[in-house]
C-alpha cells in the first residue's frame, strides 16, 4: 500500500527561502515527487494565513487542508490509508524520503511490530 498523505507539523521556519522557494513549499514538492498527493498541515488558526503564503504553488490546492490536531487528521482519513508524519524544518531530497518510506514498508511486514499505526 502506498503512502499518499502527509501530515506536516507547522514548521517554525516555513517561509525561509531555500533556492528561491519557501521551506514549506519545497517540502511539499519533495513529498509530491515521491507520490504523496494529499497534505494535512497542523497549525493554529492564527498561523494559517502566513503558512498559506509559504505554500507557494500549493496555496490554493484542494488537496491541502489545515487541521488542529492529529486526531482531526485521523477522523478525516480513511481507516486503511497510510500517511507520513513530518515534523521540523526539514530540507530533504526525494531520494531521502523514498528511502524512509521504503524502510517503513519493509518494517511493516515484520511480525511483532505495531502494524496498525497509520501516521
């Protein structure tokens, strides 16, 4: 099963530019390049306008939603859907994220691990 959803904790430096793009937009682009199509961004109401500005090309996407908590995300997702949870001011390459997702997929098939965690 593929990971098509990302839960992003509001990065404190979301608007910092990295090669001409805000950190948050760059992170979302990396996710998109590995097959993630839907984004949930955890943020307080007061932070959301500034974060929208940091989303660049994703600013008006219907695939991006703000949530107040992980519980709100889990209520919005189908029970069988998988997601990747991202926290911090990460500047990563698609190859690094692919590697993390592949490592997780390999561990999901190991007996004794909690295979019911979705995010």
